[in-house]
C-alpha cells in the first residue's frame, strides 16, 4: 500500500516536473532548416537573433567556461539549460567543452525547442516541460499543417512563457540575477496586459502593433502573425557575429527606450556657476533599463558644454582611448558582490546586491551637472546631453578576448541640447533647439491639431 502510494505520488509530482537533463535525445528534435521549408520568413527573422546564437555567442562561451572553471562544473547544466536547452534535455552537456553537442543543440533557443514546450512549472531558471514529437504548440486554436499536428497553448501569448528563462536566480543562494520578468510583473505594463510579445514580437517596439500575414506557405491570411526577430539592446555580439540587421534593430530599440529632459538657465554671466538638471525617463521598456545581465551592461549620460567657437567648457561621461568612462555622474546598472562583499561581474560568484540604479519602467531619475562660465567663453554656449549604452565594459571584453580585438560599440539612445545666451541678448532672439526627433512627431502632430482646433473655435466665435 505505502509503496503504491509513494509511486502514485511520485508519478503525479513527476507529471508537473520540469523536463530533466538527459530525458530525451537530440534526434527527437527537428532542425530549424526543416521548419524553414514552410515557415521561411519566420526562420529568416530568427536566424540572426541572440536566441539562435544563444550557445555559439562567443561572449557567452567565454563567461560560461570561466563560470564552469570557478565552480568545478557545478553550473554546467544550469547555464546550459537556457543557452542550449536541447543540449541539456538530450544529456549532451556537460561536458562543458561542448564536445558532445549535436548540431541541433548548437542552434541555441531554436524553433523546435520553443514550439515543443508543452507546459511550464512557473517562471525562473527554465522550468519548462518539453514534449518533442509530432505536435507543435503555439498561439492559434484553429491551425492546421500537413507536416505536424498543431496545438493551442495560452502560455505562448503570455509573458510567463518568456519568464521561464528571463528570470535567473543563483542556483545555490537564490540571489535574483536577472529580474526582467519579475520587474515586468510588478509594472503597470503587466496590469494593462502589455506583454513581452507585444513589444518584442510585433513591429510596435513599445506597444502592440498588428502584423497581418501568413504564418507559413499555404496558411490562411491572418490579422496578426508574430515577428521572430526578437531583439533587445545587443548591438555588440550581433555585430561580432555579422548579424547587421539585428544590430540595427537593437539600436532602433535602444533609441525608443528613453526620453531626456533638460533644465538649464537661458542666460548666464561669465564667471557665474551654471547648474543643469537632466532627467531620464524609461518611457519605452516594460522592465528596467538596462535589464538582463544588467550588471554587465552600462548606461550613462554624457554631458558637454561648448562655447560658440567650439571650446569645451565642461564634460562628463566621455570615454578615453582605452574605452573607460570618465567622470560620469552615474552608471545606470546594478553592482553584485561576492561573499566577501567585493564587486564582481562574475554573477555566478555573487551572493548580494551592492547597488542598483537601473531605471524602472516609467520611472524618471535626475542628474545635476555644474560648471562655471569662463571669462573668455564666447556666447552662446551649448549644453548637449546624450544617453549612452553599451553591452559590456571595454576592459571586461579586453580581459576575455585580448586587447584591441573587439571594440564594444557605444550607442546613443537619445540626446537633448540647450543654449545659454549672453544676458544682453534680447529675449526674442533666444531660441532653443527643437526637442529630439524621437519624441517630437507625436507631440508636433498633437500641438498642431490642438492649435488648429483653437483657431477654429476662436474663428467660429
Ligand atoms: C523563444 C521561443 C521561440 C522561438 C525560438 C521560436 N518561436 Fe515561434 N513563437 C513563439 C511564441 C511565444 C509565439 C506566439 C507569439 C504571440 O502569439 O504573441 C510564436 C508563434 C509562432 C507561430 C504562429 C504564427 C505566428 O507567427 O504568430 C509559428 C508558425 C511559429 N512561431 C514558428 C516558429 C518557427 C518556424 C521558429 C524558428 C524559425 C520559431 N517559431 C521560433 C516562440 C518562439
Ligand atoms: C510542410 C510545411 C510545414 C513544415 C515543414 C512546418 N510547418 Fe509549422 N505550420 C505549417 C502550416 C501551414 C501552419 C498553419 C499556419 C496557420 O494556421 O496560420 C503551421 C503552423 C505552425 C504553428 C502554429 C501552431 C498553433 O497552433 O499555433 C507552429 C508553432 C509551427 N507551425 C511550428 C513549426 C515548427 C517548429 C516546424 C519545424 C520543426 C514546422 N512548423 C514545420 C506548415 C509547416
Ligand atoms: C529557453 C529559454 C528562453 C526563452 C523561453 C526565451 N528566451 Fe529570450 N533569450 C534567452 C537567452 C539564453 C538569451 C541570450 C542569448 C545570448 O545573448 O547569448 C535570450 C535573448 C533574448 C533577447 C535579446 C537580448 C539582448 O540583449 O539583445 C530578447 C529581447 C529576448 N531574449 C526576449 C525574449 C522573449 C520576448 C521571449 C518570450 C517570447 C523569450 N525571450 C523567451 C533564452 C530564452
Ligand atoms: C513596453 C514595451 C516592452 C515590454 C512590455 C518588454 N520590453 Fe523588453 N525591451 C523593450 C525596449 C524598448 C528595450 C530596449 C531598452 C533596453 O535594452 O533595456 C528592451 C530590451 C530588452 C532586453 C535587452 C536588455 C538590455 O538592457 O540589454 C531584454 C532581454 C528584454 N527586453 C526582454 C523582455 C522580456 C523578457 C519582457 C517580458 C517580461 C519584455 N522585454 C517586455 C521594450 C519592452
Ligand atoms: C534561466 C535562464 C538562464 C540561465 C540559467 C543563464 N542564463 Fe545567461 N542569459 C539568459 C538570458 C535570458 C540572457 C539575455 C539577457 C540580456 O541580454 O541581457 C542571458 C545572457 C547572458 C550573457 C550575455 C551575452 C551577450 O551576448 O551579451 C552571458 C555572458 C550569460 N548569459 C552567461 C551565463 C552564464 C555563464 C550562466 C551560468 C552561470 C548563465 N548565463 C545562466 C538566460 C540564462
């Protein structure tokens, strides 16, 4: 009796358990090239993305091998479960050197892995249940194909699907290392049901935008099919791998993530101290900026004041020839600490958060910059602020790959300028630069419509 009950309980518990390492063979999965025969557009969209490169990513591999060494192999299947999920469920990794990995496992997060996910035991640390075979699960409840069975699963339309992998907790001490899903979950985006898919799998970037089309050859026309060109802010590894289109898409996404505002005096006397306040708003991302491996990512403000002859009066947040950021007020990221409390970029060694100044969804933060106008400055003086982003500190990449091998691109997310005039300049001659293009169109249209309406109403009266 007791034994039967234990077996029964075990059986029940097992049914909801995440798929174990080595439960399947890589030959149970189908290569993406096969899907491409009918889902050509979708497959081309996926090919240059970090999902398709999740295992072969040279930056990942360097860090993975370092982590494996530091922990005597303890993290081998942990890291691999997200970066080569087929490699893990097929029992091909460990060994950490990848020598046993099949070609399909090297496809990283691929078509057949994602579409044979038949359930999940919550979010975080990849608790997926995968059932390779004839059935492909997806967002349609009326889909028919000759090559495979189709099955609807609501999970595909929900952020929880992405939350399986986009929430990383330290396997030993539980420290939350990647909080993308939990932060989204606590944001107004979640309350308003704006999902990861809405921003990352439609042309909308910061909101849902329908993409009508056919999901495969011979498939019916639908009001919306999703994009599989799922990109974030990674303009570095995409460049390294020659994925130019995805690099451009990452830059475009970064340009949509934030807005800047600057308050500075319109006039100032020479010798006077000038204070400039710049605020940054996370207006476009449903999570912190930066997010993901944000202890490695860097975002900061570059602020420069120059006089009419181009002489620099003030600068902060520029980079020197070795790529180091000079005197930025704040680096917007989080700093993790090891067991001795020392800052570390090796998150597998971290057990605490030392600081966190990422910008939350819809949050605004401000920076103050101060300088004095030199006696020989030539009016007018221009203050430029640019929000910068890069995927990794240059010295980390130099340390991993060697000096002068890879230059981490620095992306301008958004900029703003203000002009400071000679107090003798008549007020009507003091013009200010237009707002940055990114937030202008919507506002200009709104302002024009509002102005026309007012004129119309006034005329009628
Ligand atoms: C990271 C996981 C992931 C990967 C990799 C992935 N898909 Fe999808 N796919 C999804 C999700 C999630 C949806 C549903 C999105 C929605 O409805 O909002 C989807 C939707 C679909 C659909 C339904 C039609 C549509 O586009 O909405 C098809 C067909 C499809 N995927 C095929 C593929 C093929 C082929 C590949 C490989 C080139 C692939 N998928 C790779 C997660 C993935
Ligand atoms: C012989 C052509 C063909 C091949 C090969 C093929 N599919 Fe499909 N697939 C289709 C068609 C047609 C549809 C129907 C699309 C629709 O309903 O709009 C479809 C639908 C889907 C859907 C949507 C299922 C749902 O209910 O939401 C997914 C997911 C999918 N395919 C994944 C894959 C994957 C992964 C592969 C490769 C392992 C693959 N397909 C290979 C033709 C094919
Ligand atoms: C099986 C695990 C897994 C699932 C499920 C998954 N991802 Fe990912 N995703 C990854 C991994 C691993 C990477 C990073 C690969 C790398 O950079 O080496 C990644 C990368 C990304 C990136 C690129 C990040 C950057 O810095 O540019 C975005 C965006 C992204 N995923 C969004 C999504 C969305 C949206 C979903 C849900 C539809 C999803 N992912 C589902 C594992 C997953
Ligand atoms: C309201 C739109 C929106 C939603 C919702 C959203 N994202 Fe993003 N995401 C963005 C934008 C814009 C960026 C570029 C800014 C950045 O890199 O942080 C981005 C960047 C990313 C990155 C790269 C992070 C980095 O800083 O390098 C990842 C990974 C990512 N998103 C995953 C997700 C996942 C997973 C979800 C759901 C839990 C999600 N996103 C929900 C808009 C969104
Ligand atoms: C639960 C899933 C998961 C686990 C476990 C995981 N990762 Fe990741 N990893 C991700 C996701 C998702 C991203 C993309 C986030 C982003 O782009 O900011 C990522 C990104 C990375 C990146 C950045 C790659 C790039 O191209 O910029 C590195 C490096 C990395 N992971 C290393 C590791 C190592 C080493 C381990 C094990 C100690 C590990 N990861 C464990 C999901 C995971």
